[in-house]
């Protein structure tokens, strides 16, 4: 990741709450502690933040950056839900079929993972999700038990997130994690926002099998901060608009199974 990308992610993270800890930055950025400290020193010298004990704070009025503290980098849910909808529905339907009756699963917030909800009724699942959209869609399923993490609600995505390094998850372990991504390349899966990266990494620690749900538009050059390398992903479900050469490269990089569904 280039220094400019890291700096942007640091400033966005500081802007949300007015403070970010070293531990949080180390958990969400693909960089060494020494590199992060150099980035902070450079940003401080430019007057864009202030280093304090344990991390860095914003220098804007009232200790907050000018950006909204409750916004995430990326497309708001209400806009992304309409993009590539047929492909996302096909992916969600295929993902729902992988859930076994009575098992515990984690469903990460996103407009593709959301499409699983209609296909989970009657399975008696235990579901941990950070998405209020997903929780609301599953509330009508009497046999589905729901858990949510603690944290701040980001209204544009209607998602609950906590800064990296903060304990926010229930005492829960899942057989399967259904994950989304902003981009996928042979280098790994990516998110544009540091708080999303930290949240997804915590989910990765709570599941045996990781299943990535992404439509064909997400296969691109690396973008943002890396969540994990591809060898941490057990299965990818995508649509038939994906370039076969890209799928071959993804498989060579470590993904064990790739399911291509008809949009």
C-alpha cells in the first residue's frame, strides 16, 4: 500500500471519532508499526493530526476532523443494493444453500450478503451480523436466532462497527463466515475503509470456513487496505460475468473452491 493510501485511511479513521490508537491502526493497515509511526509523524508535521499517548487525535474544532464521524468510504447501501442486482440475488441464493440446519453462521454487512436472507427461513440458524438491514430482514424468521456486535451505527451502510482493537463481538464461533469485499485481486481481498477492515478481520478469527460473496464488478486491481490474502478464503461465489482468466489467477493464488452462478 502506498503512503498516500495509508495516510488517507489514517485521516478517515481519526475523523470518525477524533482519536485512533496505534493498536487499531496496526490491525487495519497493511504496514509495520515503524511505518505507521512515520506516517503519523509526517501527518503531524503537516498539521493534519496530533500524536498523543497511545495514538493520534484530530486537530479540527472540538478534537474532530471536518469529515462526518459517522460515514464510511464507499457506496452507501441504498445505492449499492441496486447495482448488479440480478447477479447479487443469484449469489445470495447459492450462499443460502450452503447453510446447514441449526448451524451458527456470521453474515458480514453488504448488499450481496443481504441477498442471502430470503433463503435462510426454516433452517433454525444462529446468525451473527453487523448489518441492521440483514438483522431486520431475518427478524420475521421465527427459527432464526440473531446476535449483533457492539459499536457505532454508521447510517449510510446501516452497519455496526467498532474501532480496531476494541472488543465488540459476542462470545460466538461460527462454522461459516459469509463475507463481502470492495475489490478482489490475486493479492487478496480489499476494503476502502480502515474500520471495515478491522471488523472483517475480527470476523475471520471467529469462523472455520470463509465464503466470499462478490459480483463480477469486484474483480479488479487492488484497492484500499488488504483484509486478508486469498489463501484465507475457502470459497468464492460469483456470477458468470467474471473474466475466466481472473478466476484462474484467483484460484492459483490460493482459493480452494470457486462457484460461478448464472445471473
